C-alpha cells in the first residue's frame, strides 16, 4: 500500500510556487502526490517531473471534461474534441511518468440532462474512452475512471455503473477508482461497493463525508478499510480534500465554509489516520 496527497487542496495548476508544499508532503511521509491536470504543455510538465524526481515522489493525475469536450454528447464534433482532450491529457501523463489518470472524465462535471444515462450515452462514452485507453497503452498508463454522486453528475454514480463501464470499454488500460466521499452518499453498503468494483479497481481516494480531514466525519472507515484489505487491494490510497483557497473549485465542489483549521492538518493527520486504519484492518 502507498499513500498520496491530492494537490487540489492548494492549487489547480502546479508550478514552482507549489514545490515547497510538495516538500512538506514528502517530509510527512507520503509516497506520491496527485496533480490536477487541466492545462499546460509538455515543457511545463517536464519541469514538474524533474522536481518530483528530485524529491523522490511518484505521481498520479486528475482531470475533468467540459461541455465543449463531452464524451457522451450526441454531436460527433463535440465527442471528437473529447478524444483530443483525452489524448492531450494522456500525453502530459506520459511526460510526468504518472502511474494513473483519475477523475470523472466520462462526462462534464455539474451538467445534467434531467434524466438518467441513456443506452446511447453509455455507448458513446465507451467508444471515446476506449480510444483514450489505446492512447494510454504505450505510456503504460492506467486510466482510473471515477464515479461521482447524483449531485455532481448523472452519468456515473455507483460502483455497479463504474464496473459496467469498464467492462463496456474492454481495454486493459481502462479501470475504475473508488472514492469514499461519493460512496458515502450513493451506496447502501460501502463494503459491498468495494467488492463490486474490486476486479476492476486501480485507485482509491480517501475523502471524508464533508471533504475535510479524513477520520473526522461520518464515512464508515472501519468497514471501508476492512473491505479494501479483504478484497486484496494493496495499491494507492490518495487523500482528496477541498477547501476555499480556489474559488472556482470551491464552487464546483460546493465548499462554502472552512472544513479544517489549516491544510497542514489534512495531510499531517490524514496520513497517520490511514496508517492506523490500514494496520487495524489487517488484524
């Protein structure tokens, strides 16, 4: 098991201004960081990789889609833009040497149709994401698609949905991830959800029910960690927490108040909590 920290708590675009924070995360005992991947070019991410290598940290990334580049759009031109955006994202991951690209890049965040996903939308998503997975193959990159909750999207909101999408794409570089925050909202049983996605699960987000410091809220942590160990998961556990430092992100994640005293508490107490829970779940 390895532990990472998502950098969206501090920034939506990592630059040299964030290297000191990354150094603090490394000093706290983390194995890697998760980088937001919303824009930038190869030269920029080559510099970021050099810094991560210098600090001895691995990385994953997280990205999203826009209405203008929507994988499930009925408009073929819009879907083509989605393919182009995913190709760019995979290329940046290749530059970074990241092990996984996470996120809800199946559909635009916060866009709703007024109904549930249709068969046509599922077919379109599978087609676009299969192309992205083929791009990822030479980069040895795992695409770990994220299911959200009904308040953030309508297309993919349960473990069963995520597993079905992975099976529909049918590509070895395309898997899914599990996020404790979304599962807390959507699943009747977090243990059952983990068992459902276990055969196709490549990544895990550790996120409290209010997006604050892990272990301070209502997520069924003991159940979750025991289930993860029970299915034999031994991959990355990455803390994802959100604050108000980035107004656009705070609005997108509906964070209207401070959920922790300082960001330092999140990564310092978070790693201790994960280690304690992981050890206890193995006894």
